[in-house]
């Protein structure tokens, strides 16, 4: 973002405030407006965020998905009006800002470990242990007196 106060004020008017907090490794669903002829429709692009470029109103993020065995990447401007909404499907736990190494991985190797949220930790602590199954009553029926 620009350091000059006038430019900062002008750019601030173009920024969107309804977008979720995105991080690298998150699985997202981006709803974009596509114009075909004179009609507009919403197209959904679902994939993993592999990088972000900050920069105020010029910020963008890159989403990668595998479509019919071919890797597809798309760069979305963050503050554009062509994006209807961005949904975070799941949070990913990664230790890099740019996930370019995913381009050379396939299948299960390209999976990203999920991030444990506070609700998952609390649910694991509060869940009572499963009760032990009761002994079947068949043991009492077998001990009959001998005649």
C-alpha cells in the first residue's frame, strides 16, 4: 500500500471488507462472475491457495486445483468486483508462504495437513471414553447343575 496519505485514501475506497482471512495452504471456493455473450453467471473455482501478493487494493492470491489430471492455477485480484464471494473450505497447516513445491507433487503426496482449530481440541478433551461392552448373559446359562 502506498505511503502517501492521499494515495492511501484513494486506494482505501476500492478495498473490500467482506473477504475472509486467507492464508497459504487453505482450501478455498472462489465464486467468480463470468460473462458469456450478454449473460452473466457465477462459476466456482475450488482449490488450494499456493501464494499471495499483498499490496493494498492491488493484492492478489493464486489458487491451484487438479482438473482431469491437469494442474490449473488461477490468479485472482483480491479486491475485484468480479469475485462474488470467497469461502474457506478448510484451513491448512503449512510452514511456507509460497507453496510452489506442490506443482511437482501428485495424488496423496500433494495433500496438505489440516489445521486443528479450538473446537477440535475442545471436542477431543470433552468426549467421554466409550463404555466397555457388557458381558453377554450366555455365561450364566452354561452353568447348569449336573444331574
